[in-house]
């Protein structure tokens, strides 16, 4: 664990709420682009069905789960999971194979994986696909799961980054208040304290604009468009609440130092 | 090799030049999105230098080349390279591990890999990064190469798709004419015959619009923007000429049936 009250300037700047908010804003494009790429393929629901992959040696998993495992086995060796907000969907991944230079993260966790919402993220993602992809099966299973994984990783990064850094930042700005809610395990009060209605509305409005503009010059005869309303519903019902849920888990697991 | 003159309707529609042009147009967003994602990181030129990866067991390759090898080893098992326009940057990749349902491709090649421009694509890509990324090193090597690979795959797909399908389509629409140029190995005349100036100008103008609009709602304080002029220069000097070069190679290697 990092020594929280003995940190350098760079590490402490990671807890500036304005900087965190800007970073969260910058991750919106990544999520939007990957979802736009995914909807170019049909629902292809078979890729999410266990035992239907036809992939040798993995008879019980879905094609998405097999690809996600292979992707994460690769990513782990390259160091993705050394970064707090990059949480794996799988367990028992191979060891890191390169030297990575990491900043001193200003988080009070023994193990970043104490905050891991990937199982919920994946479940909600399946619903999102039902909602935004065109019905049917176009046989493009490889491309579908490839884009699923990029989108899932981008969504997960956004949720975990928000959960960890926003929570730590808010905790530090009002330590005694949060400590009393944590000690009382008062989840409702924590949720209320962590909610910034105005910021949430700004996110929704900005995401709507971004989805609209990103598709403004797209030819609808050859590209499938996403209705911006569906993405903001997903932000409202999934990304924002799961981030907040992660913040509460973070605060409850936060190491007292 | 496929029996070219005994194909079903679906396969023959793949040679409709209007359909090919629309598909090429649809690949533009994919390239643009991935380049936008890559420029969020600095040049990080060390990731392109052989022997500087710090990755165990691969002392002589660059970090990009190691990641590209791992990515393609994974992709090969999932079937990416069964598709004509998906050409690997590496040789000796593992065998396919799942059953893929492929259409009967209307191409007159013994082996799709006879058209493989990946080495040129990679070389030109390094120049593009010099041109569009911000100078410096932000230490984000893993994210840089990850986005490099998505961009390289999207660019390669566009070039190989154009090379193979446009060339076969044009050949069929004017068989005797092309046969005489092929038999005379008249590269200049082939290049001239394959050039559609008006179509090229339409591509350039459309790509410029797309890069502009994709970034219209981006906050320049937190996201790095790409100058649309740089992307259209890349289209003009690399994507379009390499596609044409691929078309000529295709015609010269085309199986006479």
C-alpha cells in the first residue's frame, strides 16, 4: 500500500476533482466510438451463449468469454492491470513480462482488485447490445466480439477510474464526515453525499451531443447509426450508478491510515 | 481457388463497384476513430525501437512488434486471417481453432496472402505518427501500442479490401483490356486505368468532413485534436496509392481461369 500522506505533487494532483472530471470526460469519446463500431454488426446473440463458440478446447464458454480471456492473458503480460482503473474480467491471469514505470497512485487500497465491478458491467453490457444493435445474425462473430471487448474495456476503465479517484478525492476533502458515514456503514447517506446532480446532468447532455456529432457526417445507407437517447439512457442507468456503487465499495474498503 | 464463373448471387454482389465503394467509405470512420484515440498519447517513439521494449523473452523486437505478434497469434486462432482483406503483419501464426462460415469470395487468388502490403503500411504508419502525435514521451507505452494496432489493422483492412475487390471488379468489367495490359506487364497503363480521379477527390473531401465533425464536440483542453489536413494528406499519399499498388499486384498475380 502507498503511504498516503507522504506523496509527491504529481500523485496528489490525481485527486484534484476538476482533473478527475476532465479525465472522465475524455473517456466518453472512447466509449462512444467503440459502441458505434460494434453496432455495425448485428446482435449476433450466439456469441454470448456458453457452449456455442465452436472454439476448440473451450466447450463451455461463450465466444465473447473465450476472446476476453485470450485478450486479458495478453494484456496482463503487457501490464494493463498494473493501472488501478484497468480491472480484469478474468482471474488467474499470467504475470507481467515487462518493466512498467508507474506513478505513486494516491489510493488507499491494498489491492486495486478490491474494486472490481466487471461482472456487473458485462451483464449490463449484454442488455445494452440487445438495445442498440440491429436484430439478427450476420455471421460476423469475430468482429462482433472484438468490438465488444474494446467497448467493455473502455466502459470498465471509466467506471473504475471514477469509483476510485472520485471517492478518494471526496473523502480527502471532507474526511471526518465521510469517516462517520463509513463507520456507521450508512450506505444511503454515502450515496447521497456522493451524488452531484448537476454534474450528472452535464454528463448526460454532453454525451448526447457527442454521439450526435460523431455521426453527423456518416452515410446512413452504409453505417448503422446509434440513437443518442439510448446511449444517454445507458449512462444514466448504468455508467453513473455503477460508478457510484464503486465509490461506496471503495470507501468501505478504504484502508485507514 | 474458387471457381469464378460458377458463383452464387451473394458472391457476385461483392464485385459490384458501388457496393465496394460504399464498404470502403464505411471503413473510414474506423480508421479515423482509432487515429483519434492514438493521438491522445504522445509520440512515445521508444515503442517503435527494436530492443527497447523491456519485454522478457523478446530482446530484439520493438514493443509494438511484440504486441502485434501477440495480437495476431490470438487473432489467427479466432479466424481473422480467413477473410481476404485481413492480412497479417507476421508470418508463422497459429492455426484456426474455430469453425468459421465464409462466403465464396469472388477472387482469383490461390492464397490471399499473395497480396500483403503490411510491411509498407507499417513503415508509412511510423511517419504518420511522427506527423500527428504530440512530441514527447508520456510513459503510456501500453496504451500507445494498443491503439497503434487497432489503427494499423483498420488501415490494412481498407487497403487490402480495396486492392483485391476493386481490382477484380474492374478486371471483370473490362476483361480483354486488362488482360492485354497484364500480359504486357504495362504497369503505367494499369495504374492509369485504375485511377478514378473524381472518386479520389470525393474520398478526400469526405474524410476531411468526417475528421472535423468527429471532433466537433471535443473539449480541446482534455483531448488532443487531429488536424484534418494531416489525415487527408495521409489518405492522398498513402492509403490511396497503396490501394492502387495492391490492385496492380492483384492483377499481375491473378489466376487465369
